[in-house]
C-alpha cells in the first residue's frame, strides 16, 4: 500500500510512527507507551512463520542477551509455583513509509515481563479485563500518574483506528543470517505475500482458531 493511497495527513503520520518501547531511556524520558497492532498484521509474526524450534531458539537468545530480565522494568519472570521462567520474546516493530510504501519493520527482539508485554498488547489486555494492570505498569515504569497512563492508552486506540484500514509490507531484515522464512532470501515481503508465510493463530494445538481479539494466544512462554 502506498502512502498516497491512504489519505493521511502529517499529524496522522506522526501518530503512526510513535515508538512504544525505549529500553535505552535516560531518566525523565518515557520508557514505554501502550501499543496495539492493526488487524492486518494479527498473527503475521515470527512465531507464525518459523518452526517452533526456530522461534524457541530466537526467544532463548533474546532472553539470554537481556540477562533473563525485562529490558523495560528489570523484573524477572516466574511461572506456576514461582518457577523461574524466561521473559517473553517481543517483536519491537516500527511502522514507517519507505519510498512511498507502508512498511512494518522489525527493529529488534526484546525480552519483556508479562506486565510490560501486556502494555504492548493493550487491546488484548482490555478484552481480558487487565486495563488496570496496564495503567499500573505504565505508572511504575514511567513514573506517571494514572491520568497520564490513561491518556496514553487513548492515544494508542487512536493510532490503532488510524492503522486499521492499512496494509503493510513486512521487513524482517534485522534477522538476516539468523532465520529463514519461506523462499525469502532478503527477508522483505510485500503485503500481499504475508498471508502465505504463516500465521500464529493457525498454529493452535487443536488446529486453526478464529482470529478474534479474544483468541490471541500468549507469546513466548518457553520455560528456562
Ligand atoms: Zn517489565
């Protein structure tokens, strides 16, 4: 999809290009904002495209590079019975226009605790009744008051609505040499190629599952 087909203005593009994670934030900078992905990208992710073994390897490497701690808040992760667990592996995406074309580009993989990961899927969190937790996490990480966190969630919904009618090429070149996806040598795929690459919603243990917001699976649940 080309930028000229969208009818978006300068303000829209500023909203669309907001970065929601800043692991390198200095004191006083915003460390994390709420996020939610547009429907055209749901399930079209690395976990859907890679073998389970390849995804687990990436997830493990991401966790180890972060010292098995969340890169945003520094928390360790625990599973049932307080069992130590690798943090979730989250794809940090950038939405941008390159040569007039809309692109979803993988910036890097990051290790996140469950609480911070929920902030990055704030739409799903709301459906699960976890918006209070999202507000609490934003306040804790950014030293915000609740009203600031709530304003940021509203901004994320505005961005979500803005992006809902848009389709994006997929740029995974940050992982060249580390993964193989389909026949793609350079790990860049046009929007209409994405469907055939695989979808994490179709990898449920009982076969395909309906792609609704309520059915989003949890991500990166590998134990240490
Ligand atoms: Zn965290």
